[in-house]
């Protein structure tokens, strides 16, 4: 099974500043036949289900603000929020779907 | 509007059974693989089970293998999770989630229901 590890566990960033969340997989999630990384990012606010932000590691889901971006390949990935807004306070999860799906432990993002 | 609505959660004793349902609307249900994902109180997300669009293939996490069965009725646009031999550690909010693009699995989850709470306690 692929283990996903996020860092940090929690993060406090000032409004308007950049937030960066890291995600590392225990093995590569890059599928060589289509050159796609099977990696997604989700945002979960209290009392709500998760919301898909990014898939294929860097493709933004429709309707997601462009301040959210994903990068990385194989085993190392980053979610970046370029200019933090108050509504971005949430827990963020990475997920691999290369094999049996698994999620990172989550990163709690707060306002400094 | 694309929507998923779970039902069937509740309080059950250890060793008991429960059947969850997820009613889908707003999309061609049979064209997409579907999943169950759970979240224990105050904890992270755990994928539980998946089923292909046709229902021909199913997949389960090791933690529920042999106890939970995922199924679907494409004529009713409904996904199910039959949970037997329930344990205290199965206590969680159970979400159904739709694959983004694929009927065959291995995809991100673009649509999630609001979840249904399952509590296993004596």
C-alpha cells in the first residue's frame, strides 16, 4: 500500500501571504504509460465533506480559484495558495489514486 | 445539479449490521465508478470501498475486507454499503464519492455527499 505523508501538520499564514503544503508518497504515483501523476488535493471545512481542488497533481478543478496550484511529480508534491484568503481556512488532504486510494493525514491551515 | 445523498446511518451494537445507501442525481450514474470514504470523529479520511460503473468489479480496504460489501443498482441510481460484523473502530461519518472521469476506478473524487454517521457502541 502507498503511504502518503503531509507536512506540516498545521500551518498559520497571514492573510495575503503564500501558504505551502507538502505531500510525499512512499512510492511513485507517476503512471509511465500516460505520464500522469495520480495525485489529488482536497479542502475540507468544518462540518462539510471534502472538496476536490486539484487532480493529476496540477489540474485545477472547475470553479477552483486560481490562487490554488499544485506541482510536483513521482513522490513529492506541493499545494500552494498564492495569497491566503479568510475562506481558505480548512484542512487540506492529498490523495493518491495510482493504486488502492490513500490519503495523507491532513494539514490544518489557519490565519496568523 | 449533481448531487449525492447518503442515508442509513445510526447507532448499532458491536457485531451488528447496517446498510448505507447513496442516492445519486444530476449525472449518468452508470458511467462512473463510485466510492465510500469514511472519517472517524476528529480524524482524517480513509477510503473504504469502490465499485466500477457497471458494478462488475469491487475493491475494499483491508480494514473492511470480508465484512463490508459495496454494490449498486444503476436502474435506481443508488449506491450501497452493506456493513456486517461492525466494530467500535468502524465509528465514522461515511461519505459516498463519485469518480471524476472514469467508470473503471483509479480516479480523483469530484462529488461527495454530506455523509451519514455510523456509531458502533454498546
